[in-house]
C-alpha cells in the first residue's frame, strides 16, 4: 500500500482581491515522480511556496511525512527541498561556495558537507567549474547549480518549479537524468513545467491545477484517454454503414461520417491501422489520405483548461 509523504487538504491563499488557491487538495505518495501542471496564474508556484515553507496559507492543512507542516517547523522543513523558478544561487559566489553556503544553512556537518559538495558538483556536470563564480555561468549551468543547492541536504521531498527554463538541450537532458536518479534512489519529486513533453516523459501521475483548484489528478495513461488519438481517413464515396463497421473495431472509441471520409477516435493508433486497412479492403474502398493526431498531455491540458491565454 502506498504511503503518502505529502497531503494537502483544502488549501487556500489570497493576495488581496485575487484568489491564488481555492481549496486545493491532493496527495503525493512516497517515491513518486509527480507532475503538477497549470496555466499561468493557476496557483502552482503559490502551492509550492506554501509546501516549502516560504509562504503561510490562509486556510487548509499540509502534512509532510504524516506530520502537520508549518513554515516555523525547522525539522519538517529539512525534509523538503525546492528548486525555485527564480534562481536561488548567488552570482558572486563560486559553484562550490554556493553549495557549501546552502549546506551550512541546513546545518550539515563539515566533513559530510565537503563530500556532498563534490558529489553534487560532479552529478550536475560542474566539477570542472567548481571555483568559477556563478555569475559567469550560462543559463543551463545556473539551473544545474540551482538543482544542486536544492538537494544538498538530501530531502525526502523535492519540489521543482520550472527546472529547465531557459536551458540548452544538453543541460535539459542532464537535469532529466539527475531527477530520474534522485527519484530512483527514493526521493519523492513534484515536478512542474510549462513543457508538457517533459512532464509526459517523466511523470506517471499528474495533477492539473486551474483557477486555484485541482481539476484533474490521475495517472498519465488515464489522462490521455480524456483526449484520445484521432485518425481522419479520407475516402471518396463512403457507403452508409461503414462508420458502424469501423466503430466495431477494437480500440475505436468513436467513428463518425464526415463529408470527405470518416473521423475516428482511438486509444491505440498503431494496432488499429492494419484493422482499418482490412475494413477498407472488405468494403472495396481505397483511402486517398490519412491524418493521425496522437494523444498527448498537451491536448488533454488544453481540453481541460481551454485555449485562452492566461497572464
């Protein structure tokens, strides 16, 4: 049975007349790599700020490791690490000095901190730049250093807010590898990003927040069924009843006649294609073209939150 490490119930937060969180409830289990998505202004950063102890909530409860969490509980705060969207590293300090500084804030013993610093700088690919000032680093290097200082104290729960913003593809892949390794070693990770493909590639379970509320929370596999893949089969002179034949095929969730063929929704494009070809042959039909739209987390996200720009 899964053990919750983060339990959020009816969390509320306002900034003047603006409501950032309006009764958010969700549970993250120990060992998960959990995705958190939402449009701009949906409340994601506010939620992570409260869970990390940077902000107080106006109402509701947060439990970390089954204990009631407040920003004044230093011991519980040590269980949480956060990689903030705004970089937390100090530009006038070297990479090594940044990691040591944050390790000292967490009270790490000197010899352990020295070993941990070298370990992390190697892991994030900055060991050869350890004595260079962070202000001279590229965006990707700063992001990698930001991740290192977030986990210097080996937290049980790591919150990552847009950890790959402004990074190059090589740094992005390195950050992915580090996140996966931390999770494989037992660290629970809550990962938020505007890059849907990142969350789809990394996170088996995902929550979508909009308007300060959780509007969906489920496994990636189940969320993708909310907006199935589509196939547009263009055929001249489609006979009556052909859409019924297509609808009976395994994996088809809907099939409707269109002016120039058949529009199909399916849970599995690959296995369906040979069955469609066989159905066309049996009916004596020759498709003129086929257009496939794969189910993606981005399609689901837009389906649930709408297409309107949020600022």
